[in-house]
C-alpha cells in the first residue's frame, strides 16, 4: 500500500521560517524534516517554484522527499504567496529579481546553514533556470529541472 499525500504530510514535519534574499527581503519558506533524525550525510533539497506558483503547491513532494530521510525546503519568491508584501498590481519585481536576489539568497542561506550537505535543486519551470542568473548558482551540486523552458528561439 502506498502512502497518500495526506499520510506523507502527517509523517513529515514542516516548519515555516524565512530566508533572506541578497537584498535583505524576507522570503517565506517551509522546511520539511523526516520524522526521524536527518543523517549528517543526507543532502538538502531545495524545491524552487514556477512563476507565480506558491510554495504550498510543492508541499506533497517536499513531504515525500522528507519521508525518505532528506531535508527539503520550499520557498516563495518576492511578491508571491507568503513573501508578498503589498498589492501585486503595484509590484516593481521583475523575473530577474527572482534569480539575482531570491534564488541567490536561498543558495547563500543553504550554504551557510547547511555547509556540510550537498545542495540539490529541484526546479519547476522558472525555478529550473533561475540558478543560471544567481551569481552563486555553481554552489548547487545537482539540479533537476521539470518543465523548464530551454530558451531556444
């Protein structure tokens, strides 16, 4: 019998917190830990969202990853979900801000808070290519991009 998403969520422990973008803006994030202790050799998996997709959309896969003994983190880029600070109609945010400031901030946080862990990146749509804009994108050990544009003209 396979666990349902609800069963998996019940077993993984999620904790909301914030991660600073490189310009200091607080990004809403959720950390999913296994029910048991995380092995020191286990990687950290960051699940990066598609354009305007809130982190809660990825909670099931993050919980699934955590149930397999790996620490997983989801986040909302600026002006999305829990990171939104005002009316979206008045936002001056550009997609490049998500890569240069937000993704770079998440990578910097991962390297500071979990320096011993390999950083694995699961990017959906734009979350799969914004590491290319982040000046510290090379700190990602491995990346899997799902439904990501290839930029071909």
